[in-house]
């Protein structure tokens, strides 16, 4: 008679699985809560102590770590010495293992969880049995996911055995599962001891969805998310309407969310190709959206819009007049949803907004990975330095602070021209700063008169200040730090422009 060892924390479908195995001629071994659940459903089951002839001990920490279990899992059926060894020690073969692990992720996700509780939810015996069975997959079927119950039963019913190919696939799944489990534990304990950049980096992600393609149709792609990701992120957003997101949709929506999360007042952010094309601030969502739309009526077409307030009917009516790929907001009123969902090609997403997320940034390079703290430095306007004779007016200060929040999210070299209500011109990703400035100023046109200019990094020359003055800019905000700062300050004084140094750089490569 074949033997199956079943010990699961998540008991979804396990009783039916065990009943089916019994009908197929399996003898069931089990432990603890799983054994009780099977017995309560009248499934014949053998306790683990009957196999090991040793009691469970240390509050259940030791029960399956025994030669009678691992010998039965690891013995190679095609090796005569292995088979003789287990026979000599009266060890029976175990042909199928069904195990899932203590809920470590669910435990550490609970608010205020204590270290001791987390430690007790680190499974030892479960991963050991899984790894033993998976190592010997040529002879042992190992199941770690309830979605595999039905396929395994089907093969057993049709052929009397599980195919080598299926066993190999299930073994690979097990090692992914145990690796992910250990990665979560390693990450949790590493965070506790405060080792920000440890000598070994163990990361795990869960596949959220397959994507139709990547940046281009010839590139395959998929979307993976962190097991304990930030709630106010694209990875945790709920899709309410529309077709599946694409690779580029996800990246652009992430960019829009990052900017919108900088503001506490109502804001609307339109993004194209990872850069903002219009940002509007208002007293209502409608006003904020209209400001973002008016900032660049051409580029917003086919763009992504993030708005940090519930979308109401008035705002939705304006949004429905053009083609937008995605709208993401905390919520949509019934009327707004009815208006927007009439457009079949729009995606509507909801996500909570709770300020900037200071997550570690990960950037891949060929053969490696770069990590850095997120650019979420807490800035205090009181530490900013006015270095010119002219002082910013109250409205200019508001504009400078608003545009400084935006320019940090624009690809470097970056220049943003705007006022306290909206962006007017954005120069992104240029190889020199004056090039970025000229693009932003040209886009702003006559609206640059009386506006402010924000630069993500210092001015290496005074030419940007000259261009700003000629366009009518009244105030500039930049980090400072160039050996030629004095030239830019002198040029600002010449034209009566107020210049503020933040002493914080915001490169975005």
C-alpha cells in the first residue's frame, strides 16, 4: 500500500484530497490539527507517533524530524543499498507528501505582532519534509499548493501514478515555495537587526499577472508584487473597470501615484511615458483635474491620471471628454463610475492615498541589482535659503514648494515651470540643463510671465537663469552646490529674480 504524509496549516480542500487518496489505495499519515480534521471527517489516518515511535515534543517543534520520516522520503527506489537500509531499520516508503507551512507572512503582517509570535510561526519540519520529498521527486510526489490537488488525483486515477514530468514540475514549485518562505524570514529578521544592505540579498515576489507583452510587443513580461507591499501602491490597487493593465500602464501609473502622493491638497497628475505632462492643484477634484488638463491639453490625451480625492460626477464628466488610458483614485462616486465605465477602453483603479512611500528602490543592471533608499527625504522649508536680493512673495513661495515636489519625479535633467496651481512647462530627460529649461519655457510660452522655475539639480552655468529671465520667470528653486553658484545668483540679482537654494538634490535617472 502506498503512503501519503499530509500536514497542512491551510486546510482548504485537504479533507476531500485525503478521502480521494484513500479511495485510490493510499494509507494516510498525519499530525496535529490536520490529523484531527481528517479524523473528524472519518478519513482513516495514522498518527505520526505511530510511525516514528517517538512522541511529539517541545510544543510540537519536534515531531517529523525523524529518520522514519526522512528515510522514507529520501531513499532512492533504484538504489539497492538505500532500499536495504530502510528495510533493515523497518522504515516504510512515503510516496506522496502534502504539506503547507506555518503562516509566517500572515503573522508578520498583523499590526503590532511581537517577535516571539513571529518566531513561533517559523516552520522547521514542514520545509524539511518538502525539501526531502522534492529532492527525491523521481519517486515521491510533493504537493505544496491546493491548486495541484485535482491534477495529481487525475493522474493517479488515470495511470495509477503521477508522471515524472509532473513530479519534476511540483518539485520545482516546492523549492520556489521554500525559498520564498525563507526569504520572508530572512528579510524580517534582517530588518529587526537593522542591516540595511546585508552581504546576501534574498528577495521574493508573487506573480500577480501575466502581461500581454513588455515595453514592446516582441518582449514577454509579467507583473510580480511584494508579499507585504505598500497598500498605497500600484501593486495593491484594485481594478474596477476595463481590460488588463499593460507593462507600460503599470509603470506610468506608478509614476503618477508617486507624484500625487506628495500632496495633501486636491491634486491631479497626468503622466505620459513615466513623466508628468500636467499637474494641477485645486480646492476640489474638478478644479485640480482642469488645471492638470489645461497644463498640456495635447500630451494628456491617452495618458494616465492619478487624483488623490474621490472622483465625483463633475470631474468624471470632464475626464470622459478625452481618451484616457487609466484613472486611479481613492474611490469613484456612483455617478462618476457610471459616466466613466461607459468608455470600454478606460481602466479605473482604486487605491488609498496616504503620503509618499519610502520604499527601497531596486534597479536592475545586466548581471546585478542596485539598491538605494527611496527619495523621500523630509524637507523643511525653514531650511531653504534665499540667496538673492529679491525675496519670493507668498504666492511665489507656494508655487516654489509645489513645483519642487513635482520636479523630483521628472527624469533628469529636469526643469519644471509653473505657479501655485499647475505646471506650465516640463523639460525632462535632457542631456544638459539649458536644453531642459528651453523645452519647459517654450511649452509655458506667455504663461511663464510671473511663474516660477524648479530645477532638480544645480545650475553649472548661469545660462538657465538668463533664459528664465527672458521668459518672465520671477522665482527659481534649485539645490545649489555648483562651484559657479555665485554666477547664477549674480544673474538672478541682475534680473530681479528671487532664488531659493534647498541644499537637496533630486536626480532621477
